[in-house]
């Protein structure tokens, strides 16, 4: 069986067993094809421990980050575990290779004042401004991933109950409360701007463009950057900045870490615990700024 056939079977098995997103499955396949390309005539099933070490060393020389190296090795481990299970190979070539240590960087966030400035930036008297305001308010109120926000369908949201039903990573569902501000903005958008943008054309996606199609992640990312510039926010932003702000501000106001974990859709509490580090860093900043001996 060829390497490409093995990759296809592996990706299909991952999709059936784990329900991973298309982006995640594509990343696995891309990592494996990259590794195969480094080995010339050797197939993936014939790869040795030395082949993998050589590949990782080559990636390091090319300036690839430790985090990316760890992700690639994780992809290879999962692939070879699958090959052993399906009896395509008898030994795991990744078995004696350790994952590189990754220093845990704090995610980008915004102060509550910065968030207020960002949310006030859209001009709600316009059709697009009303839509953008609703999207920003919903993102901050729920802590959704941008990919989750732009794919919400109208039947996932219940304005009467004030909740949205999200299918996140691993095909896991969660109910997230909207909050009064976001609920009000979404209701206004659905009553006015959404109808105007669709102009009687059918589309089940909640947030739409003037082409009667769903918003893309890339398009919304450009929207966030544009409003940040308008609001005078010079701090570095990422597509997940409002998600990080949501979690950090909840924690700062006394929310339980496990509640935040459920709202964010994290499968492991350790992923959520990064926000306690953000809160601690904020406390240090405040102490240094206001304490007489800070």
C-alpha cells in the first residue's frame, strides 16, 4: 500500500472515530506528506527512528518553532499508532523520541476598557455596522472560537432562552449563554440587517455577507483589525483575542475555572488553567503600579 493511501485511510479513521474538524484533519495529512517528502524513496510504513529524527532536525535547522515540531511529532505518533493497530507495521518508529519541551506563552488578551472601545467602534446605523456589532458582542459574551461564530446557523440560537448551541472540537456540543447585550444586538441584527443583506435569498447561516453567504474566518478577522484600529487599540490582536478576554475577565471577576472550561469547550482543565497565569500577571502589574514599595 502506498504512503498516500495510508494517509487517506488514517485521516478517514480519525474522522470516523474522533469527529475532528476538516482543518485539523488537513493539518495531520499535511504533516505526514511533509515527512514523506523528506524521505525520497522510503515509504511511511518503512520509516525508521532515524528517519524521523533526521526530519525533525531538518525542520529545526529551517527555523521551525518548538511548538510546531511538537505538533508534527504528535501527528506522526498518532499515525504510527494507527498503523500498528491495523497491522500495517509491527514497531513504532516514534517510540523512543521525546516531545520537545514547550514554554507556555500567555495568550493575547485585552483590558475591559479596550474591549468596551472595540465593541463601541461599529457604526450601528449602517447595515454592516449593525451586523459587525452583533458579531463582536456575541464573541465577547460567549468566548466562542471565531470558526464557531461564523458557522452558527439560525437554528442553533434561541433568543427567547438567551442561549446558543455550539458543536465544538471533537463534535462535542455545549450550551453557552448570550448575555443581555449580545442578545439585544443579535435580535436587532436579525430583525433588520440580516433581512436586508439576504434580500429574500436563502441562507441558514446566522451571520451573512451582502452576497447572501456565511461570513468566513478570514473576512471576520479583517473586520476585527479594522475596528481595533478605529478604536485606537495598538496592542497585538489575534483571532482569539476576544475569546481570551472573555475567559480572563470572567476569572478576574471570580468565576470558577471549571465553569470557564465548560463555556470555552475545553476537554481538559489544564488548557483552561493558562488563564490563571494571566490573572496572576495582572495582579503583579497592579501591585507594581500602586503599591508604595512595588
